[in-house]
C-alpha cells in the first residue's frame, strides 16, 4: 500500500467525518460526539424535544400518528410545565433516554399523553438512530 493511498484515504475519512458532523448539526444533535472503530460507528448527544419531533415526523413511513399526544406534550413544554429532551447513548439496548423534568402539576389525561408519547418517540428515535448509522457506514464503504 503506497503512502499516497494512505494519505488520500485519511483525507477521505476526515471529509466523511466532517460531513457527519454537519449532518448532526443540521439535525439539531447537541453535544455530538462521534466515534468510529473500523466500521463500528456510534455517537452520543442530546436532542431538544422539538428537534426529536421534527426528526420523527420527517421519517418515511414513520408510523408516528400521535397528534393528540404530541400536541399535549408540546403544550406542556411551551407552558413550562415540563422540560423534555432526549439523551443519545452508544449503548444499543437503551440508546435513547427521555429526560423529563416536571415543573408543575398536570392532569391525569396530560400525564397519560406524556407517557404514551415518551414510549413511542423513544422507539421511533431508536429506529432513526440505527438508520442514520447505516447511512453513515455507507459513506465510509463508498470510499473504500
């Protein structure tokens, strides 16, 4: 393997990692930390509630049909009754963790909507994370 190939390959990897960093920024992933070991990719970070909802609703065939629950949770957030964000871990068994801080009392119905919303969006974000990692792996494979 020639030295020029190694330098060129390293340059391609840096360009791919910059592309991934830019995509993460556009997606709204805060505190983004990308790791790569061969083709084993992972990342950590956090998503604000609104960015998580945007990601899930933009997925093709998302099956995210929770209009009432979503509207309730956004209303609770806007009213400062809750603060909600999502932590993205490397661990695939529990890769998306919803973090909810409840600042005020809420009705039983609102609490039920929040609970249903939380479990469904975590599932959808986990599917999204796996899909985005597969896309990013494709970037590296295309340059090999």
